């Protein structure tokens, strides 16, 4: 399950997708800014929906870190 943290008017969503070659957990983050007209219940539901979609994209490999080492990049794409 993705982790959701409130940061002012935005939310930081963190998803995890396994471990790298050094044994560290691979973490992907995104920032989500909801519209201001949502009620608290609708906001919670929308955040859960966005977090779930982001986590699925991370698990499928659609989200890549821009700061990745070549050895980690090769390891990811040898599995496909």
C-alpha cells in the first residue's frame, strides 16, 4: 500500500517496488494537488484512488527514477 503524507496544500504519495542490488528499498514518490472544492470524505477517496493507480504504475515498471545507475537499469530490463 502506498503511503500518503499531507504537505501544506499538496500530498506526497510514496510507493515501494522491491529492492535494488544493494538491498535498499526502491521508493517512488509523486506530488498530488487536489482541487479545493472536495469534501473531506471525497478527498480521502480521491487520494486513495490516485495512490492505488500510482502504486500499480510503479509495480508494472511505468514509473522510472531519473536518478538510476546503469547496473540497476540493466537489471530491471533483463527481467522483461
